[in-house]
């Protein structure tokens, strides 16, 4: 079993940067494919980015590509989302997720592709 906890959210001005962290517990963290999702008020949850267990392969939602960077440090059981050039439309609750049912890399972009979730951290971008 994996427990996940996000941190690093907050209020930031448009154009600014923020780094989210997701700390995981459990021995399977380093073998898990990890992902970030977000949910804006009144909208469906959407995939943001994912990263392979080794950290050498990543995948991004189109609108964040080039602005966000996903990374991980398996020695610290931690995944990161470095967010830059933030826009008003990036305002959302951001969730980290872990896929443990299989470790084969693929473009997992649906919520039901992941097995464990954090509680979320609020990111608010102001003008």
C-alpha cells in the first residue's frame, strides 16, 4: 500500500512559479509510475503529467508542456511538479497519484489508471 501527501501549493501571481511535492510511503513507491492530476472549480479532473518509475520518461498534458516539469527522487520517496509561467487557468487542486498494479510504462492519463491518491494541494493563480 502507498500513502501519498502533497505539499507546496499556495497563492501565486500569474507568470510566477511554484513547486509541488508529493511524498510517498511504502516500499513500492520507487517502482510505481506516478502522476499529477488537477481539478479546477466546476470542472472535471484532468491529467497533468506522469513519470516512469526510474524517472527517465515523462509525459505531459498539452497546455502545461514546456511550463511544468515532473521529476522524482526515489531515495526520498518524493515526486515533484515544478510549475512555471503560471496562468489563471492553472488554478486548481493538484493531486498526486501512484500506479502500482503494473510497472510497464505507458501513457496513463485516466484517473482509473492509478491506484493511490493524495489529498490534494490548492494552487491559486491571481492576476
